[in-house]
C-alpha cells in the first residue's frame, strides 16, 4: 500500500493558473503575504518548493478554492516501504 505525493511542478503551474484566473499578480500576492520580495512566490510557481501550510491556507482563501484544488498529486503512488527506505 502507498500514498500519493505532491507533484511540485504541476502544483506550481496550478498556482500560476489560479492566480491569473483571480486577476492577481505576483506582486499582489507579495503584498498580501507581507513578503519583502516576491522570490517565495516565484519558487512556488516554478515548483521549487511549496507554500507553508499557513500560507497555503491563506492562498486558498485568497484564490477562493480549497487547498486540495491548489495541490496536484502525482499519479504514481509510491509504496510506503520505498518511501521509508529513501528517508533512511
């Protein structure tokens, strides 16, 4: 048995799509989150990293979608024993 993993690249592309659909710019998000620079948002959009859970919750409210609609799961489900071995 396994569990899904988050596809960073597709999630990043989804953030871009949802942001544009909401007519928001990267700088709009920067202002809402109070970031000194937009680099974190660009990293989310490029699939380098994910927003922290609190930022993901705020992003979902701002984009008016549930968090589950922001995150894109990989179609591959990695067996638990492989994930445990990779973590060691």
